[in-house]
C-alpha cells in the first residue's frame, strides 16, 4: 500500500522519466540517458519511501507504542511545560530516508492539544532540533494519563503532514500523518510510565512498545 501523500510525487516523477526517456531516444544523447536513469531511480525510490503497510497492536490498553519507524537516539528526564506541564520522560526517534514515514498514534485517547510551530531546519540528530526546528505538537489525553509528542522537520524534511483535529478520538496504532524525507519524533511520557525501549533500539510505528502506564 502507498501513502496517499506520495501518489502525486510518484506520478510526477513518472512523467519526468517518460519525458527524458523520449528525449533520450530522439536525440541519443549520453547526458539525457544519464538523467533518465537518475529520474528512474528516484521514481522507484518513492515507491519504497511512501510504503504504508497495514499494522495493528492488540496488547493491554496501558501500553504505549512507537509513533514512528526509526532508531531511539535519546532517552532522558526533562521538564515538559507545554502539555504535561511537569517532569516527563523524553524519547527521541530518528527516521532515516530508508524508514517507513507514516506516523501512528501511540495510545488511545482524545486529542486535546494541537499546535504547528514554525522554525529552523537543523539536522534531526542535533539535540537542539526539538526546540528550534519547525514542528507539529500533539497532546493526547488517555484514560491513564497525558502523552505529548512532536513531529519535527529536519535538514531535508520540509513537509509535515498531520491530519488530526482538536477533540478527535484516536486509537492506538492509527495513522495520523507523516514527515517527508527523514526527521524525528520526540515523545514525552509522564513519570508514571515505565519506559520499555533502550538507546539505539529500532522501532516500528504502531507495534514497538516504548512504555507502559503503571497500574
């Protein structure tokens, strides 16, 4: 399955490939053949990049799953003043261009907070990214506590897609958006959550357990 956001890009790269291929056949120019080959590689890459596999999770309702495919690059205790408004546990997940970029809801609840914040486009591995880069902030109130997370743009990721609305009821593992061409998600969990991931661990959106609310 292909993410809807990728369909126009795939169509346009396909059109460009056909145009350059026709020009190459007409003029028999090595440069045009090279450009055609490059565009074809980009065309095929977008099928891989915008893949959107079906996923689900049937674990206990207290379990929190990863909102993104990628690698855990940071786990730390911080103060979260925006939504949780107090001590929190921060988990940063970095998405490379080779990861599936469809983002998923980490826990069932209600969307209480949404805000898009303009900013810079620093490298997503930079720890200043979470404060200075362009980002979409999302707060969800679950039956067990609040969860806050950010879709953060990166050096080449300039397009954040978030389809959520304030007051919307959401289900764990549900698709809600994506970030094009690699970036990161920062997840803030309250202190009554036991973190279940380790540094450098790979995550699968909607399936990997990153934490669990204490009973």
